[in-house]
């Protein structure tokens, strides 16, 4: 989980790399480094932020038309200057940057030590560049061939870029299980973990596939696989604008992305849903629509916030489609020897489309005959390509590490899939179908209204910012929202928080409640309303402080809770799209008031591309 950026062409490489690293810092920010050829191959690296590295580089006279940079999220070895990337080979004529984990690095390292290699860092990445160096020397082959041979012996995941002092206009890159994109300019090339550093310069890109090696030299690009078979690059056009990855006047990306949700939800529906025409079309699911309709069960795999979206989707598919659903942590799914039958449908949810655990889960399911439908935000991502079919969320780039608009976009797409499937199966009446389309079309305006509660939520945040623990409770469709609200608070404010079904409070968590415990209830008007009111009374009897998210106009809970946040009414199934908004804002404001780094919370990275 790191940021990779590289450049070769006629420009000065360093400014391109530094700007790119800043845009990729959400992917990893324990340390940063660059490699340039300035007479000789030079590496500069520093623990901390990219700005710390930039300060160090400002003291140097560095002119180069080729270079690469890296922001690290530590896996092997603690964050420090030594473990930062790039890493040299033994003779310091090669340098590597690497995203991923080399699982067999320990045995390789021992073998190399026996041959006289000495290692400076604790990383698996340094082992890889030494291994490539060793193969090149012992086989008397080209560097490209040494890379290819090395990768046939490697176990694990990687996205790598390699530079050589002896090839001053050449970049070699390869991937397996970690994303890597190549930008094509006029007599120049860019490499990056994702497209954000590239769009300023070009909209033509090539996404490397697993087991592919890219060689950029002499103003040309060649791709082959690790079996030495030449591959034809598939050039795609990026549908992304520079403004989408800028803060646009907001203090943080997270706040910007929270406030983008009326538009991002609308963009999810655009061209797909029309209440006026009673039309719901999902162009990404055509060939396998019948398989989805006839499935005997549905398995949803995801991680983190996407897993919470999957939990909400379980309610969608069971209520509207009358279909048994299992929602699985992707990180556990593949290790449980799951029962998968041919024809089972697996929906994989991932904002980035690069989540390693989710990729591994769908590879297992696909190998056993399951049909994979991907729900991703990033066009051309690994999960999108590994799926049979699926739907993009079209939420636009999400830079903040804590997902916000990704969650509501995923819910929107999953709701549309469920509703369309229910219509095809005949498990929903035409009048109910039309009613849900109307309600869905109204959601962006209702999110806009919920966002106007920002000042009230900021006031409440100030009163609770110093608490050590929070409890989030909800029932039915709002139970997964309670989990998501607790996760957001943990992620960015570092306050311990737990989400529970409200009825489960009596089975343990009630022991925690006292006058110091804030309890956030999602208590909107739905089929569980009276039960949730009873749960609020149980908390009040134990002096807990209640913050309640309620439906506009609620009088009863207003008399019980210390703080009430009123959101617009909607159908019970669609309420998570609204009830999550105050919870996102609450976590944001508390984190800001605690001087936390909202967009780059400690120990976290945006795309979890390692298992």
C-alpha cells in the first residue's frame, strides 16, 4: 500500500515526481523517497511526509529527465529513513520502488547473504532488487530478462519500477496484484499507482495486467508477460478532470467529499434511473442478468466501509428479491474453504477496485464456477477487470482515506441492482417499483438538506470531542449505518467506538453505559421505531448521553434525548443514504477539533493492496 510515480521524457523529472507524490500521499505517508540519474543513480529518502523530503531536496542541485518516487505505508520494517524507498542493489547501480509484499523474501535473503550480499533495510523490497542484480550477474543477461526471471521466482504481490545507472533513459515496471498505470505523453511517459498524478499531463493510459512487464526506452513502450510473450498495449482514455482531485476551497478532502454526495449519488443514477419513464437500466449487467435473476443465493464480499454497504445490500436483496444473501469479510472468505457452487453469484464491492483481499476472494470464487459482479468506482481497476460484469459507481475520485461518498454511491448502485432484479423476478409490484424509483430520485435533494445540519453537528461535536468511547446503535437497515458511523469515528479521531444492533445492547454493551458514555442512536421512523425508543429509555435510565438521528418532525425522541438531529423522511430501505450523513459530519468535526490529520489518519492508507 504505497504511492508510486515515475517519469521519463524531456521535462525536469523531479517537479513531476514531487507533485505526483503529493497527490498519492493518501496511499501511504510513513516516508517518501526519489531516485534520479544525475551523472549517477542517486537516491534521496526521508521518514515523514513528502514535504519533509522536499525540504531535503531543496538543498540539492538535481537535474534529470528520468526519475521515480515513492510514498510508503510500512509492511516490512518500521517507518524510518533506512526502510523508505527507493532501495539500491548491492553495487548501487539499480534502484527499485515497490508496492506489495514478497512472501518468500526471507528464504531469498538468506540465499543472497550466503553469496555475499549485505542488506541495509528490513524490507522485502530491498531483497527483490538484490535478487534481480544477482540473476543479471549470474546469467549474463539484460536487465529486462533479469527482472523477468526474478519475477518467475517471486511469491506474493508487487507493483515495481526499476531504474539502472547504465540505462539512463529506461524505466522497467511490472505488476501482480497491485495497480500500476502508464501515462502516454508526447515523447514522454508517466508511471503511477493510480491516475491522479497523470491527468495533468495526459488522458491516454495503459493499465498493466498481472504478470506483465513494461519496458519504456527510446521513447517507446513495449509490454510482455513473465513467460516472455509480447503483449499489445491497450490504450484507454481517462474520464477524469484535474479539478476532481483538488480540494476546491474545502479545508479537507473528506469534507469536500461529504458535501459532494448529492452530486455523486445523482451521477450514479444518471442515465440509469428515470422515475418519469418507470425505467431502470444497468448497462454493465446484461449477459449475466439472467444468472443473477435465477441465482439460488447471493454472496457479497468486501472490506471495511464497502462491507458495511454490503450489509445494507443484504436487506435490499432479501426484502425486494426474496433471495438468501451472505455478506462476507473478503479477508476471511478465502481462508474458510467456503462452499461455492457453480452458478452462485458473488458481488465484490470495492471503492478502488484494487483491494487485495477482495481480489483474492473473487479469484477463489471464480475458480469454483461462481459468477462475479463487481461494484467499483475506478474504471479499469483490477476487480472490474476480474469480474464477469458489474456496475461502476461513478462517484469521482475519493482522496480522503475515510470513505464517505463511496459508501452512498455503493448503496445507490446496489439498490438499483436489487430493484432491477426484483422487477425481473416479479418479486416487487409495479406500483412499489415506481414508488421506489421516485424515492430514489429524491435522495440527492434530501442529502442536500441533511448537509445543512452541518453547523448543528459541529456544535454537538465540540461538546463530545474529549470523550474516550462512543456507542452507535441502530436496527434493521440502520444497523450497518451504526457500524459505519463507529468506524468513521475510530478511523479519523482515534476515539474508541463500537456499533451494535440496538437490541443487542442488553446482551453486553449496556454494562459500559454511564454518564460519560455518548450513545448515538439512529432512530428514524421505520418498522423498528418503537423498539429503538425502548432502547433509548434503557440508556437514559443508566445516565447515558443520547445523540439521536431522527426523522424530521419527531416529537417523542425530542423529549428523551440530549441532542436530536432531524433528517428528511424517506422509505425505510433508502434511509441509510441519509442517516449516514450526520455520522460522517460528526466524525469529521470531532477529528478536526482533536487536531487529527483527517485526510491521512495514522496507520491507514486509502487502497489496501496488500493482504
